[in-house]
C-alpha cells in the first residue's frame, strides 16, 4: 500500500503572512481556473456572485488576512487559520464567533482531484463565497451557537444538518438543479457527479430525514438533499432543533448507503 501524504499546517510569519512558494501557487492557480470554469451553470447564482465579491487572487494562494477583510465587509465573517482537523468544540466555537476554520496548506499537485483532509482550496473556494450571502452566513453563525451548547453526542448527530447543507447541499432553481455545498463545489469530480450522475439519490430537504441519515466523510456521497432557497436554511433556525433531533432518534437512523470505513477496499488503497 502506498503511504498517504501527511499534510502539515504552514506557519505564518510574525506579520501573519504565509509564504507559499511557486508549487503551491501553481496548484491554486490550476485548481481555481479549472473549477471556476467547471461550476458555470452548476453552482447556484449566489455562489458565483459571492466569488465575484470575494475576488480571490487567481494566481496565488490567498492570505487568510485578505479573505477575512473581504468577508468582514459584508456580514462580519472572517477565516481563522487552523490545522486540518480540529476538535468539534473548537470548530463550533469559531463558527459562533463568525470565524470560519480554514487550513493553511494546499494539496500536492499529484492529489489535485481529491484529498481527504480539507485544504485551503476547499475552505476558501468552497465555503467563503457564500459567507457573503446573508441567510447562509446567519445560518452558519446560529448553527455554530446551537451546536456549541449541545451535548457532545447530540452535537455529533446535529452535524448531519451541516454536512448535508453547507458541505453537500443542492438547491432547486427555476433554471435547474444547482450546487451550493462547499464539498461539492471544491471538487471537480463531485460537481458533475452530484448534479448529473444517475447513481446518487437526491431527496427534498427535510430536517428530520437529514438527522436520520448517516454519512462518511471520505467517499463520494451516495445521497444529497435539495433545498429551494437559502431562506429555507435560515428558517430552519425557527424550529426547535433539539425536538427534531429527539424525533429523528425515535424513528431511528436510515440504513447506511455505504460500506463501513475499513471494509471499503478502494479507500484502503489496495
Ligand atoms: Fe468543508
């Protein structure tokens, strides 16, 4: 089995600047150009508008301070540099403070199409454009506060609401199905698969159904949930999420549409 590359955070200078170097900048430029063209007619219009607002440098890995300044001018959000994966309590604390956790490393050129860890391309390109959209930004903020107050085992299940919206959400538009989830829109392959393949299941968004649906982070998703607008996401916060969680628990989880981790030979790299 080939050893998987282990990514490590890049430390900023005392002035907060991260020096990425030519290879990392070239990787960003390649990913940006390819994905910007690919999402045309596939990403929802709010995402495209958000990209225009954030105005990423297309040739160099953007600095966290630049992205924070762009986001802050709209709904007070910013990005916080973190290692690839952080404890759930830290993740939700940052969201509750309108700080989106973002890694500082970028994938290697040989892993252009997929890495398991969320890198800076996923975090910046996939998530930041919509943080300039009011209902999306407010949903993210409120969700962070709710999850932070929840007990760890409740938090784990509540995260399904985040997973099937912020990460892998689809939206029904008059012009057709569009993607808004950052996990989809930062992935070349999953952008077409989520919208155009006849393999995955696409279900209308229903919070109890979402809370009953297990997921795996390291596979292409077998199921997506479709909302009608970001207001639908925002109005989710008018509901008693803990009551919905109790309802979902009483009904039980839906059977997983994937092999348990470890049983998947492809994932093991054999
Ligand atoms: Fe993400």
